[in-house]
């Protein structure tokens, strides 16, 4: 009796289908939110120099430039790691998409950038701006962690603990800033 092809298996003379490429990564605003906030905190702490000239506009620009460069490097690294065969035009489109998908990291730095721009306009003292910025970013890290955990299905208690773990990153930056300076 001849073998019958079942719906799950192809007929013996049917060519095997091409492997399915993994789904496009897409913009990960949750990852970018945490990562961008950590970058902004670290840069805010590093750019605040005791006894040096206070330049909040300059600092805001460097936070944006560094976040953009980091996002581009991250997107490029993903593109190279997920390299797919195809025409040059197709690879360029994939690279453009991988770079574009990093926008959440840049957006996550905006609260710090806006704080610095307000500080420049209002002539706020550097110590207070750095303290407020690091505190704000630590609160944002807590919010990102708890929100993402809730979104992933964690219960409220676990989500709050995950938020605290994310906020601990901000606290590490605050302590490191105090110890280094």
C-alpha cells in the first residue's frame, strides 16, 4: 500500500520548506526604558564635577549624544548577530529597522535631559540638580521594573520586589557617585 501524506508531514517528493527566520525583534520599549534610564543616571553622575564649571545644557547634549550612540551600537550589534542572507538592499532595510528599534533607549533619557534644560534656564545649583535627577531616575527604574513585571504576569508583591531590584541599580549609581566624588 502506498504511503499517504498526513497533514503534518510533507509528501516524500515535496521539497522541504525553507527555515523560518525568527520574528523581527521590534522596538523593546520596556528594555529601552530601563537601559536608557541607567545610562542617563550614570552620565548625570559622571558629568557633575565638584568645583568645575556647571554646564547643564552641555551635559544634556552629551546625555542625548551618548544615548544615541549607545542605541546605534546596540541596534548594529543586534543586526550583526542576527545576520540573514539576502540582497544588499534587504540587509540595509534590516539594519535600518534594527537601528530604529532602539528609539526607546533615547526616549528614556529625556526626563534627565529635560531636568538639565530646566536647570540651565532656572540657574539651579548643580548639587541639587544631580541629586534630584538621580532620585528621579531611581524612582523611574522602580516604576519600569514594577510595570514590566506586572505586564509579564507577576503578582503585585513580586512586581514590587522586581521594581525594588531595578531601583537598586539607581541606588548603586547614587552610592558610587558619593564615593567617587
